[in-house]
C-alpha cells in the first residue's frame, strides 16, 4: 500500500495553529484519511500515526496592535510592569501560563522584553509532583526571536524564561506590526512524584520518563547564509539564532549569539543538549568541530560532561568582522558519547547501552540547512529514521 502525503502537506499543516486534544487529533486524522481513500480499513495504523506528526503542539498567543500600544507601551507602563498572557493545558493535564515584561523585569534588563512561562503551583500540588523537567521553546514570530532550553520546576520554583537580552523592547513597538504572535512549545521529559502517606501506608506513584533514543555517534553540518548570516555579522544585540533540532528524538541543537560582549563584539557558537534517554542522568561526550572561517583554528576536539543542568558547550568565538566577505558559514560538528551515567551516577557498561537508549550500531549523519526544512517535514523525517532502526 502506498500513500502520497506530498499533495496534502499544506492542508494538514494548516491545522497547526489550533491546539487539539489527543482524541480530537485521532478523529480528525481518521476523517482526513477517509475523505481521501473512502475506506478506513485500508489504512495501516503506522500511517495514521505518521499523519499526527503534522500536528503542531505549539501554543500561539496573538496580540493585537491595541494590546501592544496600550498594554505593552502605554504611558503608565514602566520597567517591571507585568502583563498576564493566556493559560493553557499541556501534556498530562499540566497547567501553564504565559507572562511578559514588555520593558524588562529589573533595572538590569531595562529596555528588553522578557517572556516567561510558568507552571501553576496548585497544579504541581494537585498532581503531587516533586520535580518536573521539560524541554521548551519560546518565540516571537514577527521579530524572528527564539529560545530553546531545559526547564526544571518544583514547588516554589515554577518560572522559566528566555534569555533576558534576546529581544529589545523597541522591536515590539515597530509601527509596521499589526499584531505580534508569541509561541511556546513544551515537551514533558520527566516527572518525579512525591510519596503519598495514607492510613494504610505509603503509596509510591511511578515516575514518568519520556522514551528518548540517542546515537552513540552523531554528525551534523549547519550552513548559515543569506539573511541569517547578515544577522550574525551586523546584529548588535544578544539575540540567539538556532539550527534545527536534529537526530533521533531531536536530542541536540546548535545556536549562535551575534554579540556576546558589549565592549568587544564577539559571535559565539554553542552545542546544546535538549533531551536524554529516560534512565540516563548524564553523559561524557567527545566533540570534533571544524569550520570554514579563514584565520580561525578550523578543527577542535573537546571532551565534556553534559547533563540537564550543564547542557551547553561553547565551540568557538569569532569577531563578526571576519565574516563580512563570506557567502556562507559552515559548521561541522561530530559528537561521540564516551561514557554514560545512570540516575545513581554509576557508569553504565557499554554492553548494555542499547537497553539505556543509546544506539551503538547505527551512525546517522544528517546535513540540513537552516531555514530549508519545514518543521512538520523535519519531524516526519526523524520519525521515519526512528522507525527504520
């Protein structure tokens, strides 16, 4: 049986702006397939699952020009003023809300717009959660602003935000913007539950750990050109620019900052860990890195211990002036896992790495250019690779 998705990608991707419950997704997908084939019994379950890959769990918050002008930049809005955004329910019934400080939360961040999201504390109490670990993405579509990281939440510590210097307040007050669209994507990685004391004894609810698979060896090439390269050269702020998340279950990404030092402009490239297999606490990696920047040390070899708390590794720093005459900037990064540590900090024997979610036999080398792959297509490609292993 063959099914052609290509002609219908735009139709399915069009539903991405609407958040649907899981049962609604399945019914909509089944109805969509039935409209095409007229015989639902001919559709394998795997095909239906692949269809759901086109649905985006991104939450969108669209602010009108009236809200921007009055609530963000009105006469009475000062540094420290907080604007409450929408609340929403994510995976597992967890409740979140978006917040914005249009002119900065403290004098240190005055003049910068800060976007926060927080887990509702009463939700953590109700679900008896001791610690929640998520991968999240925050962004503003119109200003091309983005941030990706790991968030850890517990009672009394329920806030997370993007890099404070990611976007100047002046970018939001641009008169050409009829509206602004903020977005947040949250992927629950781990939930640690508290023990519950009852009259009959203590009840232990099993912790939740998302099933994630990593390659022992990973190779990636990020090609930066056109508008992104110009931003890297000429942008005077600390806005961060990200590569697509890559490899099985999107475990790694790269990002750059055009101006990391206000005195001496320096662009930097980082490797960031964004997911780990469920029974692994940390890993030791070897990173082989090279670039096509003239006059730079083109090849580097780094060894680094990485986990959810220390999840970024600086690969190189360069003055943007060295990039002015370049038509494209190429970063080649190869990551190899050297050691694996379980949740009790014990070294895991390489003989059982496959059982811990580290693929040792297959070496998948991907080459993707920034901006060249639609998010839905990228997810489908990754799911197909996962299914073929």
